[in-house]
């Protein structure tokens, strides 16, 4: 397992093999410029190879669902997983899922291990 981490102005990103895991800061608005930064990091890290993105929502913050329209245009981004124990986050993820190109490749989980295991199967 190859693992590395980066601290960003709006949160932290960990790369585990071909999975990008983000934990964003409390209270931010995750918007298109933030998403573009994450997409660029993934493009540099994975060199346009297939990868998955896990949003580990340990903190409370707002998400502009329009980011998923932009993410949907990235052909190397195979799947997205949202992780949280918060029922409000789960409800919001249902809305977010509507914006991603392949709804069967966008899932919600209550723990990170389940999300990572699911993501590994998506990337086979």
C-alpha cells in the first residue's frame, strides 16, 4: 500500500494507491475552486489513470453540488464515496449523487473502511 498525505488551506488529502481521500475543514464551503484543486492534485498524482475519490466528512461543512457536474467530466474519476455518520450528510449526498454522471458509482457509507473496500471493487 502506497500512502501519502498533503495539507491544504481547506483540508487534508491522503492518497492510498489509486484512491484520493479528503477530510475538509470545519465550516468551509466546498466549492468549484476547491474541487478544481483536488482534481488537479489527482491528475498530477494518478497521471490520468483510473482513480476513486472518498470524501471522509468528519467535519461539518457545506458542499456546492455543482462540483459533481465538473467531476463528472473527468473520465479517470471512476467513483465517489461519501463517508459520515450524520443523517443530514446522508440526505445531502442523495442530492449530490444526482449530479454525478454514473449514479451507480456514487455511494454513501458510515465508515471509511467500508468505503475503501467498495472503492477497491469499483477500480478493478
